[in-house]
């Protein structure tokens, strides 16, 4: 459900699911969205960050799919869903959710006993869910673990979604591995889950990774992971796997296109550094600077092609400066109202659809996850946006799990819904901004270091 190697076909599949086929579901928790009145004395920055992190975490705790304990693809507070959608679990969003639970445990939002109980439920579900050469599908049925097709031919393994999940699995293992006897045993189960992915199979005998494989359609989806987008983490984990790893050739020849991934373009005097697939002038939607990097720490991280801190900071600042420039003259855009990424969106008839917002595809809709999840790169600008969202737009933007997914001052409109893939990066990046917790867990995993070194990465922060 995002732009890149599932480009516009993905969006065409997603929009009908979100906005056309709808029915009521009687077995999902509903809530009357609050309309908060900001306190007379403004919250401090730390209080604001804590409020947003804790409230956003509710998506993965209070509104998780009950049988699996994993993240629903979406949560609609009004209880109105597409057919059977209330129990659709998202693999990638669940990876972000698992990392969010670690953050919540560390903050005391939940108890350690609650954490272990939920992680045990999740392990049992993932151990018994459908897998395809070790990879989980994009969507699963939370009641039984069966694949829920994301599209006609997308009914098998999804390696990219699996990589987002595995970021979380590795972090759980690292978080629990030195704990009690029960915690060590649970850590071992999470270790076995991620090591069961056959990354090498997804090369299809070539020096590139492929996004999908289906037991019914084989390799017909034919999406090779090459060129810059959100999929860097997939190559990092494929290189890191001690059981089914890939050689560096797949990274250099496939992902990096034999060096052709490098860009000489600049925007607002900021180098793009890498060629963003389909978005070489401004860069892509901001989730490209988030998904791989919830675990992979870009601080002082370099390889043959990029300094990844500069890459992400520049992409974020280009997005920010574009919104400040506001060439379409949309209401509200400016230093405290910015952030373009894939999210729910406004259709021309004022209904809710889905769109991959970015400077080259700007329809006047701001996605809070874009600015909030970028706080590690642009703390001043992100905090300004968070404060404006909360203090001045809560009536349309704040609900039972924090900021709603999308908002437009231009149209006085909001998508009063939530998506796992937008909620998760907010919690995790807020925690990384505060403590670096998830970065430290992931980067200190020994296989991750080995995998990065094999691809000729260097980290000044982690000493390799």
C-alpha cells in the first residue's frame, strides 16, 4: 500500500478497499473520538512528545487485532470497515508495532508482564501463520493466520513487508535475550522466526531481490528491488541472514544498479544524493526516510553510494522547504504545517481515498506521520508542526490513537482514521529521538553488523 515498486497499481488496489466497499463490523472496538481542549499552559516540548508517543501507541495496544495481538491494517474509530477488514493484519505495520511495544515497555506505558504476554501471543501467531519460503504475506487473517491477498497475484510471500517485520523481531530478541529464563526462551522464538526467512530464494537465481513470490503465480508480479525507495532494509537483512543470506553482488548490481543509483541532482541547494525512483527532482514520499530507518540507524552510516544521514536529512528538508514555498498556495502550508507522504487522502468529492503525497504529487493534504516521524532529522521543524497540529487543529486532527492520518486546511477536511504503517514510525522515531532505543537494539545485533560490513557499509557511531 505504497508507491515504489508496487507503484500506481498498488494505489489503484488500495483506494477501492478504503473508500468504496464499506460495511459495519460488530466485533471491533469503537470509540467516540475526543475533541481535546489544549491546556491553558502549553505543554513543554518533552510533555508534547510524550503525549504523542503514548497516545499513538494505543493503536498497537488498545486497537490491535485481538486474536493475533498484531497490528490491524487500519483502525476506523467509527467502526465502519470494508468487508471483513477489521481482522486484516498487516505484516510490515506489525513490525513497527512490535518495536512500539518495546518503546512502551521501556517508558512504563505498559508493564513487563503485559509486554511478555503480548509478545508470546504474537510469537504463537507468527509461528503458525502462512509463510512462503519463510516470508510472510502482505496481509494475514488475524483469526487464523491465512494469507489475505493484497491483489490477485499478490497472494504469497512479500519480502519487503517481511523485512519490516524482521526489524521488529530482531529488536525483540535483543531486548529480551539477557532477561529472565522465560524472556530468554521467548527471545529464542523470535530469533528462529527471522532466521526462517529464505532471502536467497527471493533472488529468483539473479543478482537482485524480488518483492513477491506466489504459490499460484510464481514470479509473475516481477517487481525487482532496484533503485532507491523504502526497501534498503530488505537488502541489509538479506545480507545479515546467517541461514539464507545473499552475496553482495545482489546489492551492488541489483539495488545500486552498478552505481547508477547515485544522483547529482540538487533541490533548494540540497543534494538528493541518490536517485529516488520516479521522484528524482524533489525525492519521494517521506516514508522512504522512515521505514528502513526505524531500526537501521543512519547516523554516521555510509557505503559506496551515500551518507545516509545526509540523504534523509536532505529529503526531509526538501519536503519542508517545498511546503514553506507552497507553490500551489494551499491554506496553512508553512513552517509549522508541513509533511507529505503516503497516507489516506481527500478525493475530489470530499470522500476518503489514498495517495502517495510528495512535492511532485501535492493535493493539499498533510500527513502528520511525515513531520512527526522525521523528528530525528528535523527536530525544530517537526516539533513546530506537532505543536501546531495539537494546539490549533485538534478538533479535526486528534482522536483516540493520537493524530489522525491526514488533514487539509485548504478543504477543512480530515481523514478520521488510522493506518498501522503511518502510526508505527511515529512511535518508533519519537523513541529514537528521545533515547535511541530501537536504533541501539537493532544496530548492536551481531548479524546486522556482519551483514552491513559485507555490503561495505561503515558506521562511525557503532565502530565498524
